[in-house]
C-alpha cells in the first residue's frame, strides 16, 4: 500500500512555526514512504503575521531536493485572507513560481481582524462558525 502525498506542510519558514525543520520533515517523509511533500508556508497580511524569507525558503527547498532525491518536494504558499489583500497576494505570487497555492481564512472581520479561535472563547460556536462560513 502506498501512502498519499502530504500537500500541506509548514517548516521553519512559516512565521508561526517555532519548531519547523524542513530537512527533518523530509527525512521523516522518506522514512514513512511518502512520495511527495509540499511546503506551503504561511503568508498573512494580518497584524499577527511575519514576512516570508523567500530566498532562504527556496534555498532550503533546493538543498532538500539534493539531500532527498527520492522524495518529490514541491514549493508552496498558504495565503491568509487573500480576498482582503489582493494586491499583496498578487505580489507574492509574482515573486516565485509556486507549485501549490492555498488560500486560508484564519481571521474574521468581526471587531477587527479577530482570530477565529479567540472568538470561540467568548462567543457561541454556532455564531462563530456561521460568520466563518459566510466569510469563506
């Protein structure tokens, strides 16, 4: 039985990943027998995000491709709320030919750019999910 690819992996290049390690992830993927991984690093424009070091990220991908030739390693990006930040999302996509592009919704325009998880502390799950699905 062959395992499926993992097309949504974060490494040290995502602003919110404190323990990510692209090389260790690739080594584990090879040990498990995964055919492929896609490093889809977070790129968000909200107040809680940081910049993606695109040059460092791409160098790391190329190094891992050399170290793990049996593993298909894809570049990628996970754009947070790209419909709110169209110009910034377009600019990021113009910087590199990413092989996987994901869109995510981690925030809601409810009292500012509120984290969905934080809203669950003070509001009913039904109300939060309704707002979330409306935004999505």
